[in-house]
């Protein structure tokens, strides 16, 4: 068998294969004999029809079966002989098949990149010591109190930012009620006994929070509203409206008290003990974040120091998946299809850069894993699935079945391997504390 390999690209190979005539003839005979033993031809008992008649009648079928045997067998032999690390078969180009002649065909494949690893032990890094100040603890305690806060009726003062206000309101555009002027304005044109937050960040309508500040219960306010061009209801976008608002009730937030009952519920006996626990939790969080930052530094180091071309087919597949994920994230954030479409070129460029780095890093880390004999055990994959299931609030068995259905268990294994290799690289790194002499 004659084999010739051409390299039209860094990771692209054209494998030219020629199967000798005697091999072609032998396979033709085997396939034709199998047909002759089983096919039914009028006038002949099964298996008794002359082979030349069988060959003529089933010529196309026999030729197809011969190709199905010759091509995979010859291709696998060529891959083994040439030691090709194929990652994708892109095309098979065939020539005419004649049982008396050699059969030639070409297989176009992508192969894994051949590259040299940089020095990956002793990567220089600077570690920032986790620092927690009293103000950091105070912020956590305030968030805890806000999370457990309640609103209470208040009298004798005017509306302030952060209050919960009950109002009656009605809006007008050029003297006509909003609901009569603009379609789909129900709910923002008028309302009765409506509770809203006097909150500048999450206010009901633009300018409402500021317009209500200083108003007392029972008073009536006139508030000008300018709907921005990107307002969620497009029929109101860019319009000016006047709202007449009556304040009917007022409630203010009462932060939860960190008292004896609260401390008992969280298993401590004093504020000092609780602050100490919060400090420990913050230090642990900062240490985890610092570890992730250092691993990101390792990734950047490896990508910068490794000269590596990636297979085009793998890059295209990863790019498509990245584009899909970016579109999904934008949709979840409420970005419209029109907005996504208007930025599709930037989206694709960003996805291509991200995909290229992901694929490069995958090859680099796999090579390091092979060099250092870092492997992934089945129980580690199962542990990762259980952790994912707990984070998403679904049963582990259901998630495992879904991953298997989507053929995504390999990705979970790759994620575990990535984590293990990066953890090992961090152990091998040369780490200097920030501020220390290099």
C-alpha cells in the first residue's frame, strides 16, 4: 500500500492512499462471493446463480461494499504507519474504483498540534496576603441586617430615599392620559394603592424617587418623567410625560438587630465572636480568590510562552459553542435580538479570541498532564457532578443522565483534569509574598 502525506497547514494533513490492485481484486471477490451466496435471482436457486450474473446485476452495490471495507481499513493502517494524531476527519476524496486496478483515495484530516512545552515548573508569581479590615466586617454585618430587615409604618415625616411609599398616580402626555395615548402602557399609565420603592437605582419610573422626596402623606405631587430611548416599553421610549401623584402611606426600613436571639441562631454567644467568624470567612474567601488569580497568571504565562497552532476544525467548533454561550448570556441579561444582531461582528471576534485561548490551553494542560502522569479517577468525576448538582439544585442522578445524553461527561472530566493540573502548577510555582525582596 502506497501512502503519501502532505501538510497544507500547521494541523491539516492530506493522506494520499493507494491500495494495490491485488488487494482490490481480493476484496471484490470476497464481497461478490458473499452476494452470490445470499441473493435471489429469478431462474436460479439461492446461491446457485453464476457469479458473473451476480456481479453484473449488483455491480453498484458490490462496489459500494468494497469501498466501505477498503477505505476504513487502509485509512487506519495509514494513520498507524504515519503516526498521525488525528482529531477530525474532514473529507474523503475518492477516485474511480476498478477491480482490476489500484484504488486511490485521499483523506483530509486535522491532527493534534506538535509543539514544545515551555518550562512550567517554577513559574514566578507574587501572592497578595489576604487583608480584612474592620470596615469589611461592618459591610458584611450591614448586608446581613438588610437581608433580614422589615418595613414599618412611619408618621410625622416626609418621604426619604429608601422608603417604601404607597401612591395613587396618573400620567399624561400632551394633556392626554398615557393609557389613551400610547399602546401597551397599562400598568404605567395609572395606578391605585401602588407600593413603590423610593430608590434611585430600582425606581418604578424615571425620576419618581427624586420627585417624591420631601412629600408628606396626603400631599399631591406633579412629577415630570422623561422615558429614555432604551425604555423597556418601546412605545414610550423617548417621550415626555407628566404624572400627578398622591402619597397615601409611608414605611421605612428597620434593619434586623444583631441581638442575643440572632447570635444563638448562628451558634455564637456575642458580637465579638460573630465578627471573628465573619473575619475568618472573609479571609478564606480572599484566599480562594487569590488562588484563582494566581492560576490565571499561570494560564497567561503558559499561553504567552507556548508557540502553538490549533486545529482549524476544533477552533471552529469551540468558537461556535462560545458564540452560543455569549448570545445566551446576553439574552438572560435582557439584551434584545436586534441589539445582539447589530454587534454580531464584535461578538464573533471576541468568541474567536476566547475559543483560540481555550483550545490552546487545553492542549498545553493535557501535554503537561501526560508528562507528569496526572490522571482523573472516576470518583473525581462523580464528585464534580455532585458538586455541580448541589450548586444548581438538581438531583445528581438527573444531572449525570443529562450530561450523558448531551455527550458532555468528557467535558466534566476535562474540567477536573484542568483543575488538577493548575493546582499542581501552583504547587511548583516560585511564589514571593507581595512586598518581599525578589
